[in-house]
C-alpha cells in the first residue's frame, strides 16, 4: 500500500530539495530499467495520455499529457518508495485557441490567429515531503507563499492527480 493513498508510515522520510533533485535526475537518466505502462483517456481519450514508469508494481514516475484548445500541459509526478516527492509541470500556452485558424480569423476580419511559433512555455516545480507540498516555484520563477490559498489548492490538485493516476495504473494491472 502506498503512503500516497493517505496512509503515512513512521518510516516516511523527509527529503531535502537536493535529495529530490538527485532522485529525479537518477530516474530520468535510467528510464529503460523501468516498465512503461501507457494509457489514454480518463475521461478524454483524444486529449489525455499517461506514461507510467514502474519499478515492479510501484510507480517511480508518471507523466500526464493534456492537449487542450489553448494549451498543452505535461505534468511529471515522481514517487520515491511510497511517497510523492516532486511534480514538474510544463505549460505550453498558445497565443490563441488551436481552432482559431487563419481562415476562421480572416472570415471574422481578424489579422491574428493561432500560431505555434508564438507558444510560450512556463515551468513550475513542486517539492513534497511526507506527501505535503513544501515548496512551489511558479511559472514566473517565484516561490509561492506556503499556506496561501493558491498553495493549498495546488497541493490538493497535485495529490488528487497523482492518486488518480496511481489508482488507474493499479486498475489497469488488475484487468
């Protein structure tokens, strides 16, 4: 059973930012030693994809890909042992929705339309210790105030996303 399911253990370890960075680097450098499980859907098969890297039955890294009309988002979840330790999000923000093409813009008398060259990337880093968000570096490279409403919301959303993916992986394994 994972501690990330809300069951903490006295064996849970607090990880420093440096330890987390080293762990993530190690995972990223040796993905071939893990089993890759790929899933699409949940709930939008045309817009979502999950790539989960497993050590035995245990996920070590999961990547959720989301393709929307105004952005594409890649969220990387890292789990060390039984603890969610880090999330990294890449937001590719489009200048306009992808459906707003040159043709549709011209019909409306507009001179600006979706242009992938105008896409802006913002990255965010989220450090967890004992499954609690400790530090969030936002898309503007600023530290978000711990305990603030956005901080608590991000912690909840990331934990919920991580749990959902772990449960989906477990359900797929039991099919």
